[in-house]
């Protein structure tokens, strides 16, 4: 069972023994510590060191998000598993262009194959996506000829453009989506993409934290100051089958409308009512299980992400060649 806990309202977090309490609007909610694996905080929330020490003692990360729903940072307990050998191997795979390109290409292939999985799903529902699917397949085939990271990222950008341009064929007509706009998102669809991508990044970061990988050393995205770029790499593989499928479900079921969004300084963002709806579906998605052939058992989407982190770890230390997760279609 997944144990994500999302707090959206303004209020105060505190501890009593081994129980977390959230106070808001004169009400107090008890949250047993064993019911939390990751804590996501949205809004203005007060907390103290007693509370933080309780979560640290149980190895529970805290993820913080801004008023607009953007990820701003995380608290991770100190005694995570670290390995100097793994760090050196990860740095070597970044510095060696051949090794880095192998990982970068496979990350893009995994993302593109999962995009095709989504598109094939709608193609089977009498929505004509044959041309778009064939064009994406051509870009995947050409990936192996790309030598530089910029060329690989350019291929990824072309694939995503074809994919995003096709959304209008199956999205509810009430919701306008002409192109992907990030900074800032300008409409409901772009806001949902940005918001859920941000939450997914923090989820991936939690799973990286469990391994010996360093989240600041990536292979597709360029490492930079003050960002966990490896979470961007791994999140790309799962965006189509986690984030995008949630968006299609929410919009096509009319679960949100204009009343769940606000605009301020040309930024469109979810209000608290909208966040609750979206995060509920996100939590459900992470907890859903699918049959994973490699392990010959059913595992949740969260465990799929964790498994992907371990696959990259095994690759860089020389135990197993990395092959990205691809949803069957």
C-alpha cells in the first residue's frame, strides 16, 4: 500500500509521541507515523524541530511546494545509504561521452516508447494517430545515430512536440491546448502538466534517495547548481504513463473546471480545491499495480520508479546493462 501523505491547507504540524498532528481552522487531525512514507506540503504550514526529528528518525522525506504548486525543496534524513565507489562510477558515466550517451539514449527511448503506449491506446479507440505514431517511431530509430547529448535532447524535443500536438485529438474539447508552455503555464492543461510534473520529480527524488545514486549527477539533462537533475532524467520515462494519463482522465471525466483554477500575474495555477482532486488521482495512480515481466509479479507504479533507479545503479557499477521500462502496447 502506498503511503504518500499530502497536506494542502494552511496550518501547523506537530508531534506527540509517535503520532503526527495537523492543526488547521481549529481542528486537529492525527496521522500515525506508520501511515507516512513521504510527506508533501502545500501552502503555509508551520512545523518545529520536534516534528522534523520524528520524521528523520523514521526516514521520511518532506517535500515542499510553493503557493503556485511548484516544487521548492526537500528535507531528507541524514543517514541515507552512501557509497564512494558508486559516486565515482556515476561521475565516470557522466564524464565518458560514450557511457553517458548510452544512458541518455535509453532514457529517451523509454520515454518515447511509453508515449507510444499512450498513443496506441487512443489509436485503438478510433482516433487516427497512425501518422504521428510512425513519425515518432522514425525518431526512435534515428536515436542510435546521434552522437552528442544536444542531438539526443533535440530528438526528444521533436518526439514530445509530435505527442503534444496530438493531444487535441482526444482531449475534452472544452480544454484548450495548442502547445506546451512552461514558464509560466498559461491555461488549465499546461498548469496540470507543470503541477503534476513537479510532484513526480519529488516522488522520483524520494526513490533515488533510497538507493546509492547521487541525484545531482544526471545523464540526459545537464547537471546544474541547486537542482536534482537525475530526477528529471528518470521522471521523463514515467511522465506519459503517470502524469499524462492522470491529466487525460481528469479532463475527459470533467473532474475539474474553471472553479478549480486561479490566475495571478499571468500565471494559471490550481487552487486548494483543485489540488485535492489532482493529488488524490496522483496518489491512486502511484498505488496502482501492473504486471512486471522482469520480476514476474505485480508491482505498483511507485515500485516501478524505484526499480528503475536500481537498474541505473546496477548499470553504472557494471552488474547489468540498463534497459528502460517500456509499457506494453
